[in-house]
C-alpha cells in the first residue's frame, strides 16, 4: 500500500435510526478521519449525500432536530406505496444544492435495487437527489422510482451496509456503520410497521453474509420503536457518537498515521 491509504465510509440502511450516522461523522471529524469515498443505502444515502455535498455533521444535527413528518412524508392513495416521496426528494435537492454526482466534494455511490432484473444498482451519475430518492424507496412504503426500463427501490434490500460498494470504489480501509434492526420487534399496530419489520428481518439475515471480515464495523446501540418517527433524534445521534468513539479509538485496523490516542 503506497502513500496514504484511501478510506471508504459505508453508511447503512435503517430508516430514522440513521440519525446515528450524524454522530459517527461528528466523531470522525473530531478525530481527523476524513473519508475519500462514501457509499450509502437508504438513510445512509441521505446522510452520505449531504456530507459529500458539503453539509457539516453539526448542520445535519440542527436540521434533524427540526424535522417533522409533515416536512418529509406526502401520503398518497397506496396503489404503489403509502408515501409519494416528492417532499423528501425536494428537501434533499435543496440541502445538496441540486448537485449532480460529479459536483460533490467527496466521491459518492448510492445503492438501489431494480425490481425488474432483481439486481443491485449502483448510482454514481446524474442528479444526487433523484438517486437518493430511489435508494430510500422501501417497497410498499415509498413509491418506487421509474428510470427508463428500471423500477428502483431501497438499496438495503440486497446490501444493508454497502461495504462491498465502497471497497469497489478504491478504498484500502473500509469503515461501515450498521444502524439497522437488531433485536426483538414489538407487536405490530399497523400495516406500515408490518412492512418495515418484514424487511428488517430479511435485511438482518442478509447482512450476516455480506459484511467482509476486514471492514471496521460500527454498531450503534439504538432502541427505536418507530423507525419512521422523528422523536428520537438526540439519543440516536448520541448512540452514533458513542459507538464511533468506542470503535475508532481502539481499532487496530487503522494505520499508524490515523491511530487515535485512547
């Protein structure tokens, strides 16, 4: 490995549990660890896009504290999904200043899945907000994104934490953040929870077979009953901070130049 190793950051899916990504990014900045590449799935695509577009983790925290369902969710007749997705796409478009991938400060890859071919799709060109809109499209919850012959939905279906994607981008060291469900679900109270819990069970099984042993993995301890709600921002960000400090201050996989004193 010649010169400074390239660091890749893989931000995983997990609905609003993904506010923990903000805490992880805050700690990385405090420790002087800046990613050379970012890959994101679902909520990880949102946070990754904002960071790659120049939005600081501190600013993201302020934005998160002021979010509410009415700003993000436009409910519709559920023929293809309960949420239209236009409000969230427009919000992301505004926060990323309507940038295309080529205009970002950090190279970014956003994952989605094509329902027609059953294949993973890596989005790295065109408008960032539109790509992120595809990546967050939890089937049955958000309407899919139609892109030519493709029907694009949530990238977390096939790879909850896109560590393989960010390694393919050229990373020597991969830091992955898994904010997805781990544990026991509560009894479901509505159809949206049934859909979300079903996908979380599937993702939990898939991730056991998709995370390489040589990735530095961060697992924030998040106890959230409603993964689409905005009433747990502070504790979720704190969970991301704690997990990042615990892992990054003790990881032997970081090169000596990036080692952080304990």
